[in-house]
C-alpha cells in the first residue's frame, strides 16, 4: 500500500524521514566483477569485448562486426514508420533549439593594472554515449545525450547500445542519425564502458562518457572516472507532484503512474493541500493500474514507494519539496511560477496543469537526464556544459607585472617556494635582491 502522511499528525516527521531514507534499489556488490571486466578489456581489447558480449548478450561478434555498418543502419531506419520518424524529428529539433541557447560566451577584459584576463570555452574532442539496448532502448535518451554534445561542438560522437540476441531497435539508430552520431557499436555493459574509456583496436577511446545503465554500467562509470569524465550516476526515477484542490485527480494519477511504470524502484509522490484530492488521486491510481501494459511494474512501484502527503499550505509543500529535492517536480497549482520560486532543489520543474512531466521526457526541449536520489541538492541535469571545458586566459604587460608581481613574490616566500618567487623576480629585475622574510 502507498504511504499516507498528514503534516498535522504527531508522527509526521518520523514518517517523512523514513520515506526520504528508504532505499529504492537492491544493493548489488558488482564492483569486483566490474573490475575484472575492465581489466580484461584493457588487456585483451576487442577479443574481450566480443567474448563478454557472447556471454552476456548471447551475440557472437568479431572485431569487424562490432560497429553497425552504414548500409545496416539505413536498412533498419527504413523500417521506421513515417509517423514515428516525424515525432522523433520534432523532438530532435526542439531539443537542439533549447540546448543551443545554453552555449556560454568567451570573455576577455583588461583590469586597472593592465592585465588582460578572461576565459574561453572548448568542447571535449570525443564523447561516448551509453544507451540501454534491445526493445527496451529509449531513442529519446539518444537525442538527450547526443544533441547537447553535438551542439557543444564535440567532434566525435560514439554510441554503445547492446543488442541482446541480436534484437535491434530501429528508432535508436534513427535517433543517432538525427543527432549526428559518428559511430554506433552493438555492445553494452561494463565492457562497453571500458572499451570507450581505454580503447581497443576497433574502438578509439573517448574523453567523456554519459548515459544511463544498470548496476554494472554504473559501477564501470565510477571506476573509469579520472581516466575519462562522466556525467552522473543515476538511480531510479522519481516524480513529485504538488497540487491544490482545483486539479483533475485523474490527470495527477496518470502523472504519478508515468513514473511508476519506468521501474519497480521508481517513486511517485503527491503533496496536496486537500485531503479529498489525495483520496481521489489514490482511487484513480488503483483504478488505472490494472489497465496498464506494465501493470506489474507500476503496481509494485506504487505499492512499495508511492506516497501521498497532505499539508496545510503551499509554503509547507515547497519546504518539503526542497527536502526531497526531486528529479521531476510538477507544480499543478493556480500560480506555479510563484511556487517555483520557493522550490530551489529540483532537477526539472514543470509549471501548471497542462505541463505533464511526460512531455518533458520527449519534446518540450529541456534535457531529461536529471539528478536522482536527492542529488538535485547539488547537481544539475545534462546540458551542453557537460561537454565543454573552460580554459582561463591571462596576459600581463611589464607594467601589470610590476604592479602585482611583488605580492606574488611575497606569497611564494610565505609558502616556502623559492623558484616561484624567483620566476617573478627575474622579470622584475630584482632577482638578486633578498627575498622577503
């Protein structure tokens, strides 16, 4: 049964903290297995990748067949219906337009001492995008990962998508084509992450790896971090809906179930100021679940992690939302912008009753790769910034060095770094002078 909480109850805080601390995925210690897989790929390259793919995906490959051939991609894409093609193209167009506005500008200025300072932005040279595979693959996630990378200016884009038993999702290949992906490999798991991080004879290494995956993929991303950059370690999906008394309970029920059907470990939470609304939504959820194709998954999620909370007012709702720091936050209230100003911790905010989170998964434009498990308190969703790096710039004239150099000499001496100070003194013409005490 879902949890019902009322902020007026004496044990509310205890119940709310229990909800926050609930562990929503099985803790599987896969680190040792992943370490062995990464070592195998580093040592044996393509041979290890092919052997591991045969073992885990039941697919026999050779180095020559790791990568999808252009003619194979075209043949698969030809299977996509015109309607699906148009929907995917619309999504790609909107995602590209949104992320183009995120591009930062270079800057340069000269300060009063005569030093010219600034920064410039440049893209990583190569990015590897991991996509869960088979019929469960999400073409929308290809767009959300690849398009920001291409907008940022990444020169080489690589996708690894497993095809268990040889099952291929044509929409994934079309999404890759629409996003400008250069290379698509039919491999997955920790071995794909290792191949992208360290390279093989067939797969050149990348600079950054993004994209979701299972526990093995997550562990592999953790272990290769430092060798390459990564985006984040994502957990089960979650949505928080804040609603006032004037909403449609069936709409809210569908929004909660849109998250629940992702995964049995997903979490759907409703906070409302109206106890009758909470009851009506719960009744609608129970009525809808049996009609879903993924009823078993959605039902388990709602049973184990579904939560309905009644509060006195929207200020209290905002305060609780900030403690939850949800991945997705829907504000189904009369004045959503005003409430959004009070909700400072959220991966993405959806304003108003006609902005369901599901639209954000596909076509509204903002990225759907978002921080989970309360990490929205300190991190952001995927963006072009994940594929850019900032380089600072400085140029001093002789006058500028004369103005600020002596302070550098003194600070170097205070840290006991003689050559640091001397490198400045030599240019100031004071190298033979005694260093400051």
